[in-house]
């Protein structure tokens, strides 16, 4: 019984450390990007979101990735509005856990 409790404590501790050692990357897939100028227009709109950083747009796939500064958040509604305001169609929003550096 003590061995099982010890294993459970180790697993819980490891889970907590993993949580604190990760950051979320937002991955947004859009359609309608055709050229670097299009990409720049979308970038300008997304950079209006307070706290956005590490923004990267892959023109060929329409994949937009970014992280948020610690303590900052953004809702899916805000992301969707910025994408639409830039003239593109939002296909999907995903969140990926990345290890902190």
C-alpha cells in the first residue's frame, strides 16, 4: 500500500512539473493566403492582439502559429475576428503544449 501511494505521489509531482514547464502554442489554420503581401496583412491584424509573440505564418499551408506572453490570454472569438477582418477564412484553432526553454 505504501509503495502504491509513493508511486502516486511521484506521478502527481511529475505532472505538476510538466504543467509548469510548458507553454501553449496556438495553431490557426486559415484559407485564402496567396502571396507574401496577404501574409503581411494577416500578420498586422494578429499583432494587434495584446501579448502575442513568436508569430509565424506559413504561406503555403495557411498555418499561423504564435504564443502568448505569460499572463496574457486571447479568446477564440478574438482570433476569429482578426482573421476575418484581414479577409481570410478561419478553418481551425488548435493548442499545442510546448516545453519552456
